[in-house]
């Protein structure tokens, strides 16, 4: 029971982290004109939790 709760908790943390990394990447591109670094943060946000996003939207149906 504890393992399932901790997995759900870690999944939520990964989704929040991916949103924050995406926003930070967009911020870097728009404000600092660091295009390469911004793209790296956006790719990192995508790669961290793509599986969690798929599971989240698959469960909503």
C-alpha cells in the first residue's frame, strides 16, 4: 500500500517538475535569448515525464 502511494506521489512530482522546466525553458528563450539552453530545458521537461503524461490522459477516458 505504501509503495503505490509513493509511486503516485512521485508521478505527480515528475509532472510538476516537467511543467516548471517547460516554463523555465520558454522564459530563457523569450527573456534571455538563450535559444539552445531553452530548448535543452524544454527537451528535458519532455523526457522526464512523457510516460506520466500518457498515463494521466489515458486514465481520464
